[in-house]
C-alpha cells in the first residue's frame, strides 16, 4: 500500500511539473509602434525607416532591425504594427534616430 501512495504522489508531482508555464522565455515589450515605411527624403540626415511609437505623433527613424527579428522590411506591406523595446540613438537636424533592441510584428 505504501508503494501505491508513493507512486501516486510521484505522479502528481510529474503532472504539476509538466503543466508549468514557460512564460519566463516570453519577451515583455515596453512600447507599441507603427512602421510607416522607408524614409526616401533627400537630405543629409534622412534615410532609414520611419516609425511612430506609442501614438505620440513623433516620427522616429531606425536603420536596421535586430538580427533576431523575423521581419523582412523589403517584403512587408506598409504601414504595419509592431511591439518593441528600444532606446534613443542620436539626433540629426531634428530627426530622432532610435536603436531597436527587440521587435515583434502583431
């Protein structure tokens, strides 16, 4: 009888461990944004891609996506929504450039 109780308890432990969520690996994004498309203006500070973050009305620019991003900017239809983590990079003639740390389309 003791063996049945031990096996029963071991079975419960295995089931509970198997049902644990893997949310630890899920990225938490700080911002939402819309990538508007390529910046085709002809100026010294222009270029890259235009992105509007969190509906704040400011057009930011970025030049590249992280290597882990599964977004091909030459194949998408603009505009499209994304979730991202980012930080400011530089300012050039009132154009704000950012670096995107992590990004996911949604």
